[in-house]
């Protein structure tokens, strides 16, 4: 993560934006030596928003824990069985 003062970042804004989009590098902006803002790529922001949405859904943590337990104990249904159950054609 890079840290720059706002005044130093102004001269490099295009470069910082390109780097954030290309490398997903975070940039912390400071004012009077204190962090005041962070720049991240739009893709990363969208991913964070998706994660926050799903983590805010009631019961999601329990559902994920149950899915982990089911996977660990092989309490699963094969893709072929699901296709048969729901009348979908087999994968070729």
C-alpha cells in the first residue's frame, strides 16, 4: 500500500488511478500527516460491496458453516443427480 500526501498525489493522480485499476494497489492519502482517504480499484470496491451485502443477510454465516460441514462429511448431491432431479440435460 502506498501512502501519499494529498498535495503529492495531485501531481500523480492519473498514474495512481491507473495503478489502482491495473495492480489493485491501495493508496492512502494523508492530510497534515494523518490518513484521510483510501483509493482502491473499482473492481475491488464492487467486491467489497458484494461481500458486505451477503454478510449482512440473516442466517448467511450459519448457512455457510452448514455448507462447509456438508462438504467435509460428503453430504452433497452430484451435479448429475441435480440435473436428473430438475429435468436438465446431461453435460456433454
